[in-house]
């Protein structure tokens, strides 16, 4: 198998892993919104972990045996770096499902509109990070990166809003605990989406955080 074929196979597997992770995130947030059947199988982080290990192994084998250079080296090193962020998205899908389960156990049904807003922005970043990888659209990746500031601002606002909502709507302590955890996980999802988008830019032109690497 030629080096380009090997790199293309890694790319295909990476995108499949990313697609699976996005489906898990959507399942987890549907669970939070009480839109999905509440089953543990909706998020299977073990699958994501296995895919991560396989992709990392394939990247290392190409680097060690094929000694890629220029564009090929950018792709392989970029894939090797960003696969960890995709795996972390899978972890957070599991985290969100766990938080949602605990909110339902506490019989806490209140959902802040601003929580929905931060979720939507973070998911848009994840989806655009995926599209930028799949299509090589570095401008789309840069746009996703910019939205991380929006998520950060919403996160800080929610940290102030959550305890106020508890008093205003006479909510139990579980609302404060688990909703605070939820928005923290969403903030981290946005960070990982931003990281993936930054590596997508690097794969296209060699720039990472406005500095040329390769």
C-alpha cells in the first residue's frame, strides 16, 4: 500500500471516529433535554477509546516506516495530535449523560434557556470542526475557533445565573451541582472543538496558532 493510501485510510477512520463521537454528543444532549430513550448504551466511550488507539498506532507506523514529508507529514502529525481531542469529546458525552441521569434522579426538570444556548454554540463548533477536517476548509475552522469566546462568555454568565435560578424557581441543590457540572463540560467541549479546528488549519497550511510549524 502506497503512503498516500495509508494516510487516506487514517483520514477515513478519523472521520468515522469523529462522526461516532458527534452522534454520542447528540445523544447525551438529547438525554439532557429529555428527548431520547434513557439508556446507558447511548454513549459507549470504549468504542471511541479503541478507535483512538488504532489511529495513533497507524500514524506512528507511517511516520516511522514511511518517513513522510511536507503535506503528508502535516496530515499525519495533525491527525496524531487531534485524535486525543476527539477522544475527550467522547469522554464529555459520557459525562453529560451521567449529569443528566442525576438531574432526572433528583426530579429536577428546570432547564435554563442559556444552557441550551451554550450547548448549541458548542455543538456548532464541533460540527464545523468536523466539516473543516472533512473538506479542508480552513476558513470554516477559523470561524469555529472564534466562537470559543462566545462559549467562554456564556459560561461565566451561567456561573452567576445558576445559583440565582435556584432561589428564583425554588430548585433543589441538585440543580446547582449538576447544571454547573454540565456547563463546565460544555465549555470544555468547545475548547476541544477549537483545538481540533486549529489542527485542521495546520493540516491545510502548516500554521498552528498563527505560527508555521511545517
